[in-house]
């Protein structure tokens, strides 16, 4: 099985666009569609025909390009069943545990409510790739707009259970600000300090910080490290539940 070709590019102010191309079949999937013109221009530049859009959630900056892309390519649009009525052009609504086939590759749907009520992630099992959109960022997680921390924490636990080497593609370039915040709640984490320095250098050079890995996030992302005794002590929450600690960290990030 030949590896997927992956194109990552910027859309809007800070959204990542991602195209995956399977060279033998010619199929190409866009993970979300933040900007139809940008996504189509990237595909045209590479000579790729978009056959699918895998939508993670209903926010406009992730679905705005759905209909223009579908009009041009007559592609299939897949999205979360819990948000089916608000996903433009949806052809197939999917749910937790369902497996899609993309050019012979198994793609598992993981429901991750929190940022939105029906947010899903796509796990390309054979390729070790996770498309987490606005559930999990590098050293961050999504704002809790539609579901509380009590729902987001189990969502994050599902992603933490994936193999450490899984490459994670996220929806926005927030990494530098996330690193600065992470240091405020996990200041003695040597691995985090090193990573923050590396991220600062990347952004200074205008480079992307995507992808990350599950293993690296477990070591440096405070939203996944809610059980860490040092973080809990710094928050004064030694006896709190994991979801309560997550809620406190998210609240501090919202006001950082």
C-alpha cells in the first residue's frame, strides 16, 4: 500500500486546510473545507480531484467551502450524525464506531463532544493519522462551546488511548499561544519547555507546527495531563475529579 500524499496549507486567518491523496485510486479527501477557493486551488495545483470531504463539525470556518467544492467536483460529503441538519451538502451521516473506507483504507469515526455537541474525529487506522480538528490542538484543546468539561474529558481520553506514534492534524495554528499558556500551569515540565522553544523558532521562521503526535501531547499538553500531581497542586485541586481540573484549565486558557 503506497503512502497517502498529504498537503497542508493555511486558510482564512489561522485554519489549516488538509488534503489527502491516494495515488493509486486518485481519490482525494479534504478534511473540512475552511475556504472553498483555497482548497480547490490547492487541489488544482497538484492535479488532484476532490472526491470526498470529511467534516468534523458544523462551525462555519470548517464547512464554508462544502457547497462550492461539491458543485465543482460532485464530491461526497461525510459528517457527524449529531450535526447532520447543519452540515451543508451532507451525503453521509456517521457515528461513533463506524468505519469508512477511503481507497481501501480503514477510517474510524470517533465522537468527541465538547467543542460542539456532535464533533467527530477521523482516525486513518492503517496510516496512523488522526484528524482532530477543534477537539485536540498542539498543547491545547477546543473551547467548550456546546458541551461541558464532563463531556470533553471522555472525548480526550478516547484520543489518548490511540497509539503514541499516531500523527495528529489539528484545525488551527494556535500552537505558540498554547505553549505559553501550558507553561503557566505546568512550569516545571522540562519537555514542555524544550517544545515551547522549538515552537517559537518554527513560528519565527514562518513554519507550520502540524502535525503533532499523541505521545508528545501526553507529555506536554496540560489538557491531557489533568491527573499530574504537580499541575493539580499548582491549581489547588489535589482532590478534584479529572473533569473538574480540565474545566479549570480551560477556564484559565479562555482568560489567558
